């Protein structure tokens, strides 16, 4: 889990209660992801589309990753709904490829 200092600098977090919402969102995400079985396709959940939290201010992009030791992993990004989805998807694919090598 990296990049929290960057996300907290985004304009959304100047609003009261947004940090608490982010923490609750991430807690729900962490519980959900432990039991998640994914196909190889990248998944995008925008706001209220996500299946693990009723908090609608954030989005998640996920992709399955097959690690060398035969374990399955997931590369993901949590951010505000206005994040650059194409840029984040490209970065997730790069990280996935690095982890699989």
C-alpha cells in the first residue's frame, strides 16, 4: 500500500469527513479483496458501482497478477472518482508485468 500522501493532497480531502470515508472504504476493500477470485481482465469500479462499500466518493481499478511462486495477487489503485482511468490502467499493467517476471 503506497501513495497515501499523494491521495490525501487531492482537493476532495479538504472536505470534512473525507479522510474517515477513505479509511472506511479501504477497510471494506481489504476485507472484500481477501476472498476475491478474478479473471485476468482489468476491473474498474466507479463510485457506487463497487461491491464492497456503500461509500461512493472513490473508485478502484484492479487486475489479477500471477506471481512466480504460483500465488495469485491483485494489483489495484484506489482514488477519487475523477482520477485518470486510462493512465492508472496503464500503470497497473506495468506493475503486473514486473511482478510476474
